[in-house]
C-alpha cells in the first residue's frame, strides 16, 4: 500500500487535485513531528489564509482511522502518525512478496527510451574519462528497465574520421601483424601516437589517401579498419562484462555515412542551410549560439551531421519516448546546437532529446583523462581497485573463502559507486582510499552491511516471519520508513536521470540498518515476537540493499 496516496485521498482541498497533494506529502526527517507531513505553505496563496490556519482547518476535517492514527497541525504543517505495526506489515510483506522485483513498476510499459552511452572511440584509449558515461548510462539503462520501459542501449561508436587513415598509414610504415595482434588496443594506440609525433608531410598526405580509400570501400583499407575495430571491441567488451554493462546497438558514426545526404537535402529544402566561407552551416545566431557546421568546405561531414542523422534514424527505428545522451558537459554546446537544428527542421520530437551531462573525473595526483602522453586507462584503475580490495579484505578477514571473487565484487563496486555517488554534473576527484573505505559513504560500506545482515540471517537458521500485533520501536520504525521510500527514490532518480539518488539511498539505508543493529538485539532479542520481527526486517533490508546495488551494476558478496 502507498501511504502517501492513502493520505492524499483522505484530504479534500477544493481546486487542488489529489495528485498535487500526493506530491506534496513528505516524510519528515524527525519522527517526533510525525511519520508523514503535508506542508501547507503552497496552499496559502490559493486560500489567502496563513499556512497555520489552513493546517488547522484541514486537521479538523481529517478523520483518523486504523492506518493513520493521529493528526496534528504545527507551524503550517499537517502531521500524521501512522499505526506502526500496520505500516511495517505492509512494507515488509511487499518486499517479501516481490523480492528482487521490489521497487520495480510498470509506469514505463509501452514506452521506449534510447540511451546513448559509453560511446567508445575505436583505436583510442578507453580511459578514466569514460568511466562516468559508462556507469551512469549503465545504471539508467537498468533503472528504466526496472520501471517497465523498453530500453535501447546504444554505443555510438567513434569509428569515423581521418584518424583511421593516419592509423593505417602508421601501421603500413611501422607496424607488424604479430605485434598488433598481441598488443591489441595498446599497440594500435602507440602507432597512432607515433604518427602524431613523427609523421611528415608525405605521410600526412598518404594518410588522407588511406582515409579516402576507406570511404570508397577499398577492400584492404576496410579490412585493416575492421581489424582495428575488432581489437578495440574485444578490449572494451571485457571491461563492459566486468562492469555489467550491455548494449543493444553498436551503430556508430560510420553507420550514418549513407544517412547524412538525405538530412542535408532536407536542410536545403527547408532553407536552413547557408554557405559561409565555402562551408555549409545552419545559422543559430538568433538563438545565441555559433553556427552548426554541417559540411566543411572540402565537403566532409562533421560530428554534428552524423548526430543529426542518428537522431532521425533513432526516431524512425525505435519511435522513442525519450532519447538520452550520456555525454560530458564539455559537449553542452554541441547538443544544444543539434537539438535546435532538429527543432528548426520541424521535428516536434526534438524536445524528447535529453543531454544527460556529467562532470569530469580526475585522479588525486592530478592526472586527467586527456593530459598529453599520460592517459589513465580505465582498465588500470579497475585492476588497481580490485588489488587494493584484496589487500584490505585479506587483512580484515584472512580466513575468508573465495577472497579473489569477493575482492573482485568489492573492487568493481568501488569503481562504479565512486563515479555514481555524487550528483552527476559535479567534477570528481577519484581517490582509491576513499572509494574503498569500509566506513565512508561507499559501496564497500553497503556491501559490508549486506554481509552483516546475511550472517545474522544464516545464524538464525529459520529466518523470520512477521508476528501479529507487534509495536515497532523507533530504530525499527525508522528502518521500515526508509525501506518504504525505495520505489519513490527510483521514480525520482529516473525523473532527474540521477543514479546518485539510488547510491545515496543505499548508504542511508545501510546506516539506518546499522543503527538498528546496534540498538536492537536481533538473535538474542528479549522475546520471540521481537526476534521474528527483527529477522523479517533484516531480510527485507538485505533484499532492498541488493536491489539498489543491482540497479547500479554492483554485486553483493555473501560474506566479507
Ligand atoms: N565518442 C564521443 C566522444 O568520445 C561521444 C559520443 C556521444 N554520443 C553522440 N551521439 N554524440 O566524445
């Protein structure tokens, strides 16, 4: 049962819908005030009365019952107390019934969401800068599925451009098959870096020729390109697998090679295209933006041209309800331009395109993704986290079985959670010590809490079953209230495209559980009713923690 809904439906305010009341009902942080509250400040304008008077009037009109047992008006708030037992029973039985589906819903049924994320660049390093797009996109992917949407994960591969001509040229001059085969993406990247450092005019000209050969479908050039692409994909797929990341489409920039001309024709037809210094542009001055470049003066298409074609293709293919682009805020202008051009073309769905922007990630020593010559590969960050996790776990609990497996879950969780915990737009400094702390606001803390809950449950032998008529104490009830909020947190996270809400929820829940764990004896409870109730609560908490982490792509070890 949804208590907020229950309350909202019992309150009648002329001219205010039950939905509006529903969205105003909150859970005050301080239970002293009430379990639920309705702030009346919003209604003051409508009624031209003070919030305090409105709260008083609403209170008089409210009939308490078996579910809502008390109502009071304090400082412009209408406060409600619920029957703790009834409330706990509803929440815990729902979790017991729905298990790993608890929190899921059908709101998204019949709607498709495209999520463009991770979007790797072929033959370029997959570095720490790709961490956020990969894990934020991956979490949104799982979240929207959980909420019943049909989700299309798209890896918009960076597989188009003159750099592939350069790469082929470098390979022809300096490379050999065995080295590239065994060195994989690192070997390819070395060749590319060497080209940029050493290529002379002749080689530059040669590279341009190779690029043309790829474009014109030359067999050898394309075979080389496909080989570089396969090596890159083998490499990133191994990382995706570890991070629990999946895609439904790998249609990258190159896929749109033959889909740009119709867009250019349409722009022309709609008189949006202008010539400026030989290039074709869409003027956006009226909107306070620089022009969107569509074709360079040599006739070559651009990143934006391919994004225009991609958006139209996606709309035609998937008929999306929303299309998200999980891309760093450095590309704010790019997406504003692309979305505006589509709007000018008369695509009414342009307003369904969303740039989900996120901040930069740097390491504590100041190393950044793009710093020349010093790229931090994501793979290295992951291995380092797993290694460090192993050392910590081994120190804490040397007797543990399967330490390797556990360290893997803990290390990977730390990498993911580290990139997800803050509001996505914030720049973050990634610190190994911080993300691997057992004490802080980390996945390790949450996983450790799960292990603790697990250990209690397995020691109990039987688990718990909800007793009749039990009056939960405050620590127990706080925990129940936190559990009850999970579905709503998911809805808010989806609404704001903020997986961090889920990460924060999990930490809060773990903290409330640990408070309960310290305050209340579980296995050695004072009576059997309390023991049963606490065991049920423990297993409901464990389930909810697991559900939260699983949406973020993080696994939970049984023991730690
Ligand atoms: N590959 C691009 C980059 O690394 C990101 C692509 C994002 N997606 C898009 N449709 N533009 O910057």
